[in-house]
């Protein structure tokens, strides 16, 4: 599964509240070009930390995909 699609699925079906908040802040920072404290990534489990790195790599590579646009819509909806 595409990393950004997996991210969208994880954001919509959040299991761990604290981990979910870190991913929401990361995605918000990527979407809105805001600051993000990298130290927050170290608080994640190893698998989630690796997934966060994959998200960052995919975000950079998939600049203009529809998945990225749909994730941006999630961020905008969360702000409301």
C-alpha cells in the first residue's frame, strides 16, 4: 500500500491517542509548512518512527498526488 494512503487510513482509524496526535501534527506541518519538533518522533514506537520517516520521504516525492490532496482535506477538516 502506498505510504500516504496508509497514513490516511491510520489517521482515520487512530489506535493510540498519543501516537495519533504526533502524526496529526506531522501531517499538519507538512501540509501547512509549519514547524514540527522532530524530538516528537522519538517518542513513537520504532515501527511508528520508521513509518513517520517513510511519510516524510513519500510526502517529498508525491508532491502532486491526489492522496496528498485528500490528506490536506483531512487536516483542513480537523481545524474546523
